[in-house]
C-alpha cells in the first residue's frame, strides 16, 4: 500500500518509502530505489528529501546515481500523464477508472466485481494505459494472471508506445514477463523512442529478463532512434554481466 501511494504521487509516502529502503531494516535495503523516491518527493518540495539525496549519493556508485535519476524521470512522466483529470461523467467511465485503479493496486476481487458490472477490460486512461499495462508496470502478478485468463490484449501499447512487456521488463518483473510471453505477448515491440523491452531491461540491469527476451527471439541487432542497441544500453548502465551475456549471444 505504501509503494502504491508513493508511485501515485503521495509525497509523504515517497518520503517514508525512501527512508525505509535506505535503512534496510524493515524492507531490503535498496539505495537506488530510495534515491528514486527521495527524488520524487524533492520535486514536490520536500526539504527533508532534498537533505537526504546528497547523503545517499555519497554511498552510491556513479552508475547507481545515473540509474536512479533515469528511473525517477520515468516515474515522473507516468505521474504527469496520470495526474491529468479523467472524465468520470458516465457510469462506463467510472467503472473503467475503478478497474484501472484496481489493477494497479493488485485487487483481483475488485476487478472481478467491476467486470461483472460491465467494465471494459480494454479501457484505457489519458496515457493510453490499460489494466494489463498498469498491473505489469506495478508488478502485480495475480492481476496479470487473471487478465491473461480473461484474454486481455497483451500487445496493446500506451501513448508512449510501451506495452505490458516493456513496462514489466523495465522494472525487472521477471515472472510477469515470462507469463506474458508464454501467452502470446510479442517480445520486441519498440516504443516511440525506438526502445525495445530488451533495451530497457539491459539499461536497468535486469539480467534474468534479458535472458528471457533473448530466448523469446528478440533480435540483438535492433537499434533505437539514436542508433543504440541493447548492448550499448547495458554498457551505458554499467551492467557488465549483461553486456557479457549479450556479446556471448552474438550482439
């Protein structure tokens, strides 16, 4: 619940989650994620978060700082998109919005109820994201499993051109990527910037996801709109193990 609130833009939740991740006693320590949530809170004006950022950065490698800032930018883009007011004027729109919220929150029971009341499984928000994209982005395995069983469109893209596989790969949700691929999701759909899920997984250091996408047949030679390949992104992110895997597979 705390992570959901933080990812939805709640400044207090962002600050608290950042502190928990930096401390490591209640949840596993993760300085990169801690930095992300402090950065998000700082952008909303939190002085405490601003004070914590330089303290964290002294404990992080330059590559970790770069990764964190990139992830924070992705979160902010999503928050900016979803912060736009959504129409709730009709019953259909209200059900749609509730369904999208339930998918992001991992509430399978609510999803089943809303679908029984006529909610559109493929309804999207102002950023073009459907329930399956929301669930994949948030790492909600049970929701993804349910939506797969309900025959949701696994290849639909949001307005950034990103699919459920792209969001899950970017955030390292290996089991979700596997589930999607096993049920017909295409592994190599490039987004509006020309980045494939493989490039995003390599950039963010998710080796297991990289292997899954390679096994699924993702071409290693593809490049984005500026000519960068998955290997380039692995090197840029400082992920040497992933670079070795890509080279061993012929990249």
